[in-house]
C-alpha cells in the first residue's frame, strides 16, 4: 500500500528542539501525493514617544500565515488571533513533495536589504514583524488519520476516502526571528552643580528634542538565515537634528521635547511617567556602528559672560554598558530581536557641549537593561 503524506508544522518562540530517537531526513523527502497539517498551540502569554516595555520579554501577537511550498499542492492559510485561540490545526491535503514551510507574523519577510527602517514607524512592540522558514524534516514513529486532526474550516484538498488512511508523521521546526532592534530611552535629567564649584554654568538652556545619529539608512545585509536576522552592513549614516545645524541630513528618528527648560528643577524627559523615546533600527555590530542618542539644545545663555556657551549645544550617549548583574562590560553590538532600555541618563554641565560631531571625551555613559521578543508557539509534524 502506497502511503500518503501530511505535515504538521511547528514554531516555538526563538528555539526548537527535535524529538529524541528520530531519523534525520533533511531534504530527501519521499515522493508521492500526501497532505500537510499544521498544529497551532495557544500563545504563552516606533518611533514616537510611547509607553516603554517593562518585562524581560515582549510577546509578539497578530495573524499568522503558514505557507507550504511543494511540487504539487501546498498553498497558504492565514489565521487571526481569534482563530488561533479557537482552532488548533490547519491541514493541506494531497500535497506532493513538499520542499519548504515559511511562517510569517505581521507581514514579516526574509530580507530587508532595500528597506528603510521607517517601515517600522509607529509599530507597537507586540506587533513587530516576525519571520521563519525551514526545509528540513525529521521522521517519527507516530501515525494518524485525517479525521484525527479535525477542523473542516481549516482544511483544504482532502477527499472523503482519506479518512480511512493512516499517515506516518514527520516533524519540522521553524525559528521565528525579529529583523530589528529597539532602543528605549527615559530618565533624562540635568544635574546642577557639575564641575563649576557647585553652581550651574547656564542661565538658560532650552532642549528642543532628541534624535539618533549614526544609524543605517537601509537594511543592506539584513536577511534571515539559520533562524536569525543578520545585522546591517556598511557604514551608518550621519544625521543631525534638523539637517541645518551640525552635519548630516535631518534625522529620521527624532522627537521634540514638550517641556523645553532643561534647567527646570526635577524635570525629566520624556515628561510623562512610563514613557520612553523609542526607536526601531536595523542591528549594528561594532562600537563604531552603534546608534548615537543625542540631545539638541536650541538656546543657551552662560552665567559667565566672559565664557559664553553659544547654542546650538548637544549632549550624547557615547557608551552603552551592561548592568552590573550581567558583568558591566561595554555593549558593542545591538542585536536584532533585542530591546535595549536606558532608564537613567543624567547630564552634568560638562556633558553639554557645542560639538555635534561626537566628542566622546564629554559623552554620557549609560547602563542598559536588555530584553528580548518572543513569539507564538506552533508545533509541527509531517507524515508519510
């Protein structure tokens, strides 16, 4: 008796493990007509100023599209969050020689090489795109029949006679990945006193806004491979706050300050508790390639008229460090799929300079709290 085939596909957060005592078949799949089933398990759980994330991981939610590529049959099925909660499987029947399964959430794709990072503007952390694929399958000793999997609204291509057939199961695993990193900055505050005998050096200091400099303008080199997205390649782009003062074009990632008196007692930016300046960008590897978070001061008046401190002035974060619990070492890579939080950036007078280009001698060193994205879990099997 010639056996048919079906496939149950799975993706689990950011890591999958194959079952024990299974035969690795790689791409050497049996020929013949069969079917594919995808079992879905219920999930565990922008650029603008918005509520910052607080947990160790942020669960990605949204519709899931499962696509099966095959010599004959296959296709795509998309499930909403509500359908995911109500139905635990989808099935493609009468499939011949399946070759690859891809899974996307929130319109994720496998390459962002030519995209500008603004494609992620105003996307909530839980709605960020995710993507995964696999062409590897592993044989198991389990068997099942089409009627065992149920859900006629989520099946296609099955014949009535298929219910009497027995199928041997194969497993596959897909590792979903996030194509961008996210930086959140809050707790920006001026410390009076600094180095001038306990007195502030300014009569007036007006904060116009904040921005990111030294960021990749496109996703050159950003592609999915082996369960992860690569960092961008090449040289980051030079930006200034308004494209007029300083060097570089107008910043893509910037936010205007609401409260503008930087000398206001106990003032903190962003001004609303719980909010953070939040930006998505393509991953960067190497300290010289990391984004530089900068503050732009449009007006300045020094107390000492003999030592003027003319505007525009700037402050910048020039070094990112791990928390003490994680070793306290310098961070030299912002990885896709990670969230980097700065919850305290205190500036003294000596950090506020007239050099927009990045004089690291007067830069601010900050400690970064790190989190990751997780994704919905889907278990998968393929049957012969």
